[in-house]
């Protein structure tokens, strides 16, 4: 695993339509059951795709990626996964404060969180959005039991083959994988690892607490832009390790209570996961700086099975 892959943990949830009558299917935008032939070609993905506001052509160009409902990578399943509804934001902050002197280096005391007119939260100015454009999953077994690995990308250019290559365990002789097509500037991606999900069967009835790392590990990676809105993955060497490193602020975090995954089900194409992400414990690993974050991200993730993820070290 390389430096750009440091830390990865994921969300929790609330949202999933009840089973619909025969001849009907769930519309996850309106949370209604609609006739199957009436729910096609709604164009919902076009209205929910991230917009390119930073003019960062290397990493933010989504002009050709909005129609993911018909172009999903189907190398394993043969049919596209449903569109995910996971949306929200991530705001990096630290502990409470009375003045900037109370904050860690790089933070200022700027946010009035309780409405009393007093700035009481340390803030470093970085925030990102959450938009699940593509998601992949693979269920397999390691030496301790079953493992379900899920990767959620903000960029709909992400493919199963490229994501599998990115997370593959290597001996160092292979060239680094450029992750540009997985990310969008100021949008956060997620990696979720479930331990022994089959022991309770599908679906899980009891919500899984993100503090229980024996069952669930949920991480995020956020490529925050520079002050001028730019940022890209450049091939360089840090501490003798060649890899693609983000030129802006690279933020990684692990989800914490009360983040909860409330639904996990197998689907025809992969898995359906509902999640509600609230708190994150994180850091800027390349800056050696710790920073927690709050999040409002919630919704449903629909994955496509990606057997190539079997080569990742998570299944050792």
C-alpha cells in the first residue's frame, strides 16, 4: 500500500424503500414505488452529478461522465448497478475554542456553532462534498473469515479494473496507479471494510456502529484544493517512495460514532448499503497534522461486484 492510500474507513446510514409490489420498483429519488416502465430514463444522475466549479481540468472534468446510469462498468455483473443516493458534505474542524490561540497550527477560531454569536470551533477552511458516483464491492474470505470490501468514488470515470489495480498488493516492481479518474477536487471518496458480514446474514437488522472496528472499518479520502482552486495527482517521491501524491491538502479519516451503517443487502449486481456519516477522526498525513471533521453525508450506496478487488491486501 502506498502513501496516497493511507487510512480508509466508511459511512453509515438511513434510507431504503420498502419492497414494492410485483410490476413496481423503488424510485430512490422520491422514495416511492413506481411502475417499472415509468421509472426509466428519469435523468436523475444528470441533475445530481458534481459540477465542475474549480477549473481543474486534470481532476475535475466531469463533462463526459454524467450519464453513469447507462455506462456503469459491467465487467463482472453484465448489468449496471442502480444509482447511489449518498450525498452530503465533510467539514474539517477541531476542538472548541475561545480564540485562535486555542486551535492547532493551521486552524482559526471562526465558527459559531451554537448561535450565541461567539466563534467556538477551530476551522482550517477545508470542506468537501460527498457524491457517490460509482461504487464497487467484493465479498471473499481471508484467514479470519468473510470480508466485504466496498469502494465509493466521486468520479464516474472510475472503473473496476483501475480501482482493483490501485488497491492491489504489489512487490514494488509495478508502476504506481494514477488515481485521477477516481477523484474530483474537494469531493471525498470512501472505503468500507466489513468483517464477517455473512455471520448475521443479509440484511443486517441491527445497525453497525462505526466505533466497532471488529465489524466495520469506514474511511474517507478527500483531495482539498489549493487556495487558487487547483490540485492534481503528480508522480513524485516522498521518503524514497514513488507514487502519485496530491498537490493540495490530502485529508484522510476514519468514521466515528454516531456514524452508522443501517442496511446491508445483496443485490443482483452487488450490494446495497445505507449509511449516515456524522463524525470523522482524521489527519493530513503528508503534513503530519491531525484534524477531525463533521459530516452530513447520508443515503444509499449501490455497488457493482468487482472481483479484481480480491488482489487487495484486505483479503490476506
